[in-house]
C-alpha cells in the first residue's frame, strides 16, 4: 500500500514538473518573439544570451517557431526575424474585435454621403482583406470587394495598415517581400514606399490613383484600437474620372472622420 502511494506521489511530481517545463517553454518562445520585434533580427547566440539559456535551447525554440511560420531565417547571415505568421495572428486579433460589426453603420453612412464604394480592411498576413462594404448611389457598377484580399503596397487601405505597423515589422516586410507591379503607377521600390508610409503616418490618410487597377482611385484612413494600435482601414474608392485631386482631398477628410468615429466605437480615446 505504501509502495502504491509512493508511486502515485512520484507520478504527481513528474506531472507537475512536466507542466512547469511546458509553461517555461511557452514563456521563452514568447520572449524570442519579443526580442525579434525589438531588434529586427538576431542570431542564435544573441537570443540565447538574451534568454540566459544554452544555445541548443535557443536553437530548439527557434526551430519550433520557424516551423509554425512565426520566425524566418536569412540563410546567408544565419539571422532570424519575425515571420509572416505574426502578421496573420495580428489580423486574427483585429477580427476578434469584430470591427466588421461595429463598422456597419459607419460604412453605410459614409457610402451614402460620398456616393462611392466604402470598405473596411484588416491585415491578413502580407495582404489586406475587406471585411465590410457599402456602396453609394454612384457606385452601382463597382465590383464587389467584400472578402477580397488585396496587396498592401498598391492600395490605400494596405498602405494605411503598413504605416501603422511597428517599425521592426515594417522593415521586415520591406526587406523580405518583392513588391509586384500591377500598373505603371505601382510603387515597387522599398525606399519610395517607405517614404510614402512616413507621409501617410504623419498626415493620417493615404491616397492612391491607379496603382492596383487602371482607372481606380481610393483614399483610406486608419482605425485604431483602445491602445492606439492600427487595426483596420476605412477606404473610399471609385473611378478616376470622378475622383480628381480636389474630390480626393474632400473624400480623404470624410474617411478620416469616419475612421475616427469607428475608432471611438472600438474603444480608442484621444
């Protein structure tokens, strides 16, 4: 009987140690992501030093994270960086806040006032997905953007979402991805895009004209969560012949106002 009790006690100890080890591994994995977010990229030795663990432990953690797409490795330098999976998780977090539901009345009113197509987009990996749409009276022939995934570097919503990324994540995006050309006006230079994003962050909205599709112009403004993080974008799009420079300026103000209202609904307070 005593032997059985002793055995049960040993099993309980082993289970307790196993649970503690699992929690420690999760804590270290999260720490790795935070280190890479802060540094931009780092090698195994640097990460091991930050965690105060052996290099083999750091290597195993990085291997698991790389398999899940949360980190990537620059083979030429052996450095690790945050992977596209982190952007995917960020997009999922934005969706969890149910921005699409909260945005419905805002989008409808803006579409009625502007007469054009209005969309709400959120980050999804290395693209933007439109989760809510409303059409104004003048946009009855416009295509349906709802659920469509669009490139970040060639759309007003995408540029707003990029401009809202933490600097390390933005630099990873610019360094690791090719910027494909869709029209003659598409920005394919990382340096030029970086400069545009700085201006967008400063002025609070983005304007694009025929960068993704010939004949299509759009403006967009950022939607913020309670902590100020950009979690979405409100865009107004329409044909170039209806959206000249003066009209785009007016629509940009409308987009900023609508994004401000939606941000308030999402808990953001200035």
